[in-house]
């Protein structure tokens, strides 16, 4: 596995070594000891799997009281995956990083606790799987506005059309709201 620190160094792109032949392929997608060496000492407590159609944007989600670290990957299709640093003491607070994850490139992205996370589906459909370092808590989930002008995320929108959002994500808050004493 290759571990590449991105422009926000705590966010890490993992590229597995893939062994393939006419029968198919094999790859290791997670090894605790290597993960700890390159990403930190985290334990995963929950695995999730979603399927979405083209043009769907899920996020940018975060939990405040019990933030989740996420190790994400795509097993069908392609997404543009985004992490926004919401750690108030971080020198990269309010900055974002985005990568294309797909079934073809087989890459994984480590998004540490303290980040908002979301993805946009580029392909006709995508299946998205991720491990979490804490349990989902619906009473502690918030949504950062996907098109906040302060963030200026460069989403690769298909045909330039606005994404389809859930009601919660459509009501996401701007980064400015996060800075105010709401919690």
C-alpha cells in the first residue's frame, strides 16, 4: 500500500498494490499496523455502504461531539470525494482537499476526525464504502453547505447542473456559522 499525504497532510490517499490476471484481481484494502504507522492510532467501530446515482451529492457531513474519522473507497463507479478541515486549532482550518475515487483506481482516502466529508457521484451510479472511528449519532450530525463561497470547492458537476441533495444537505450551514458559538 502506498500512503500519500495530501495538501492537508493529515488527509491521506492510499493506493493499494493490485495483483491481477485473466481470473480477476486481488488487493489488500486495510492493514491495521500500516494504517497506524501512516495515519495514526485509530480503531474502526462501524462500516457503511451506500449506493447513489449520478449527480447526487452527499455531505458535507460532520459530527461535533464525537467526530468520526473515515476510511472511504468506491467499489462501483466514480465519485469526487471532499474533506474540509474543521479543526479550530488547525493551520488548515477551512481548507479543503478533493480526490477522484473509483472502482478503477481502487484508491482509499483517510479523512481524520474533525473534518466535514462529502462526495459527488460522477458515474451513472456509485457504491461507496467506508469505515468509521466512532458510531453514527443522528443527534450530533451537521451539514456544511456544499457550495459555500468561502470554501469555493471545485465540484466537477456533470453538465454543470446543480447536484441532487437531501433536505438536510440542502439546508447546510456556511463555514461562517461553524465559527460562531453554536455548540
